[in-house]
């Protein structure tokens, strides 16, 4: 049984694969660079649309980066790299969102507890996505949420995750104010 997030993620991957398959062998696939724009719901990860734009220099024009409709823009140098590059970036954003929400939940519950302590028991395991543990590892290693990694206990597949919220976590969370939503 898969979650709505997993279903939305997999539907997005299917849509991107179909888009790439439609462009293989076409003129866009023969340009030096391809700009990929994707519109999706940042909370549910539901896919809205995607566009591929040829580029000779790999520079993303400002009108594409400020377009309010698309919330992800990336550049690849080969049509065959669109799918894996997008998948990695999208999975990282999903993991960031997952960890951010869990951390916020632990923080809020610790605030509501009598003694400022709370343990959130959760899981980040996504069986229908495949290997996603690298994304969770990277979020804890390379993002602002890594500051809170010492309060996380988890197995290598993130099937069982415990976040030990206490007064120190409350103070650090309040000071750093990490985003509740993915803003990467």
C-alpha cells in the first residue's frame, strides 16, 4: 500500500518519462543544453505540467526563473539526463519536505507537552519509490535540517524513525526557524 505522496511522485515520474520519450530524436534533443521547468504542488507533490526549452549556453533566462507557475527549473546537457536528474532533485525535495514536517511536528508536540519532551515515531520509507534512503541521508547531511540530525534515530531504510524532541531542540528550532515548506 502506498501513500498519496508516493503515488503523486510516481505519477510525476511517469509524466516526465513520457515527455522525454516524446522528445528523443527531436530537435530539442540535439541542442547543447535543455532547460527543464516543472510545476507541481509543493505539499502533495502532485504534478501539474512540465516544459523543455532548448538552450545553447545552459544559462537559465531570468524570465524562466521568475515564472510564478513553474516551481522547479534545472539544466541538463542531454535529453537522456532529464529523467534521472529531475528524479534525483524531486526525490531530494520530497525527503526535505518529509523531514521538515516531521521535525516541525515533533517541535510542536514538545511545546504542548508538560515537560518539553516528546518522541515522534514515524517512517520515511517509500516502498513504491525504490531507493530513497540516499535522499534522506543527503537532506540530513547537506541541508539546514542537518542541524537537527542529532535528535534523529533511524534505521538505514528509514522504516522506523524516532525524533527525540526536548528543550534543547525547542530552543534551537525556535532560533533557526527552519522552513515548514520546501524552499530549495
